[in-house]
């Protein structure tokens, strides 16, 4: 939600309305203590390897790991670093190919 809303603010859209729309359309998963501990552990391991990823992506990936939910993304390159920590990664391009591509915006 944070990553989306900050883009909404930058685009001069109403963040409260955008937040409401997200909450109506999706179940929002919030961090908990288990998440914070796992996030710290994985961050330290990636840091030692010199393989850190953006904190926003790290948080999204770790939340998926902790909740045992596959992550569907266009950005496999960053998230693939988290597969060794049991991230189940799905390339959204594979799903789009199965359903016939992106819907038209017209």
C-alpha cells in the first residue's frame, strides 16, 4: 500500500481515496512481530552477501514469505534473491500469457 500510495501522492491523486479503493479491492496484509524478525534476519544475510534489494521490495517479499503466499511480479530479478528464503515467485508474464495478455485500457 505504501509504495502505491506514495506514487498516488506524486501524481497528485487523493491518497485517502486511493487507500479506500485499495482496501475495498484487496485484503491488506500488515506487518507483525514475526515479519519484523524475519525481515531483519533476511536483510542481514543479504547485506553480508552484498545482495541487498530496495527496502520496499524486501518488505513485500518477506511479507509473502512469512504469510506463505506466492508473489506475482514483473520484477523477478530483485525478488529472485529471496527464493533461497522460501519465497514462492510467480512471473506475472506467465499468467498473462495464459489468459491472453494485458487487458486493453481503451
